[in-house]
C-alpha cells in the first residue's frame, strides 16, 4: 500500500503556500511552549502540523527583506530560489552518487563553469558555506604546496584559524593597517611554506585586503565570502582586481548572490590538481568523493535558477543597488555632527557611533529589530549596518537613527 506522505498533496501544498504568502503572526512564546516536551507517540498529521508551525517558522522569523533589514550579511532570497529549494527537497538528490543525482551533478558543474571565470579560476565545487570552502582551500594548499603555516590578518574570518588547527598547521595572525586591511609590513619575509589568507570584505567592516600581495606566499587563498560577487558588477569589479592571480577563492552565494543557506563555493586556479588532492575513494563509490562533504544535496539548483532568471545584468543591478543604499546612509552619517563615521564603506558595510557619549547598545535598542548590529574595531564599539537587502528603505532607516540620536 502506497504511503501518501511521500506523494504530493495538493491541499497540503496549497496550505503551505498560503502560509508562506500570509506569514501568519502569533504568540511565539506560547507556540514554542505548546510543542510537546518529548517526541509524541502518535503524530497529529501534516495539515495540523502546518497550522501549528507556520506562526513559528514564518511568523517568528526575522524578515530579511523588510524595509529596515540592514544589520547583517544575510540577504532576502528571491522567490525563484524558494521554488527551486522546494523542488530539491522533493527529489532529495545526493551528489555523492551519480546514480541518485544524474542531473544535479551536471547542474552544479554548470553553475561553477558560469562563475569561476569571473574570478580567474578554472573550476571548483559547492560547499555549505565559506567555512568549509576556506578549510578545503587550505587542505589543498597543504597537499599541493607543502605549506606548514597559515598567515592572515587579525580581522580574518575565524574559519581560517579553525582550518589551520584542524589541518595541523601553524597559525599566525598579523595586525591590520590604518584602513583595516592586512599590514604588509608585518608579514614575514619568507613565505615559502606559508598559505596567505587574504579577505575580500572583512566581516566586521567590509574591508578588502591588498590583493597585490597575491603571489608572495607558496599559496594565496582569498576569502571573498562577502565581496566576491562584486566581480560581476561592471561598476565595482575593479575593487577585486588581482583576485584572478590567487590559487583559490571562496565565495558565499548565501550572502551577496541572495541564496538560501547553505550555499558556498570553493574555486581553484587549477581545479583538477586541487580536486585530486582532496579526493578519497571507497568500495561503495562510483566516482571519487571530492572535498570535505560526503552526502550532500543539490545546493546549486536555487543558484542556477536565480542566475538564469536574472542573468548577469540582473545580478549586477542588485549589487549596485545595495552599494548605493550603503553610500546613501554613509553620506547622511558623514554629514551629521552627532555621529562619527568609521570610514567610507568599501563594500556596503557601514560603521558609526554617537559622539554624545550615548551607549551604542542603548542606542541600538531604540532601532527596529534587524536594522543594526554591533562590532568592535580599533578598541571601540560601533553600530554596524550591512546593505545586503535591496528592498531596504534608507528614508525609514534614517528616520529611526535621527529619532534615536535626539
């Protein structure tokens, strides 16, 4: 007898779509408390479960496309990606095995072939994010360039130090210069056994390290998790000039390519050699397992759908729009004597603080939820905004800032 839970239920899917469009609100605390404390013996059925969970999953979420969403490197996602993600869930392809992912593997290869050339790379593969991408890059560096040390600035993403630790590599953190990038004067003279990690868009401030340093070490990896997509913008691609000389590049499509989590890319200048270096085989495998992950899904499908729907011009348009939003807010802050702007934003990350001694934390409590974050730079706490949301309304955001400053 066929189990109907594994077939499309039109009424259930319609209810799920209606909830997605309506985003029902409710008492989140009460809804959480209503969940059973232990796994129930008998299930309540799919329809009742959708009714119960919609106010939690949808109503309780932070809406990243709201007009005041301007806090983190987490964008809203396009509806075409929602559909593609739903399709993915329904077919549950596993790219570890070609026989259960006969098309999904080809789709990932196509996405990589589209994007790698923008960074001067010849191939790569998807990962769940740049933490795994950075690890994979340094793993390849250890195998191919015999590196025994990783060097990065003190503003690099923490995944660089994690990777070095897990790979048994010495890790050296060097200071940054006045603009917030790695201080070249602090680098050791001999980098012949070193992997140099440069950042294109630091997490705290969006700073791009000096990409002219590429080639000084045995292996240079660029963590372009945030700013990497700017290579597709004719207006801003020059900010990343030199990245094409790197040995490897990490990008997080779940940031500025507006993709659902978890979506990352690791790209290599010589992907054949890199993939061979990080591959293992097994008696149950038809092809070698490349990279860190074993079983993994078709994360490339939502990305491919988005790129097809928007094209290069559509991606560039949205990147330029978010950069313009950041510039608009920065200009208002720079002209206001009540605040100090840390720097003109390089990649749509804005830092500022009040000049009247007002606490950053107290100030932020007056803002709408999701409008700001905070970070420490140069020993000071700053209000932080990130322009990852093309639908943000700077007028509304500025009104909130102006009111809080008094």
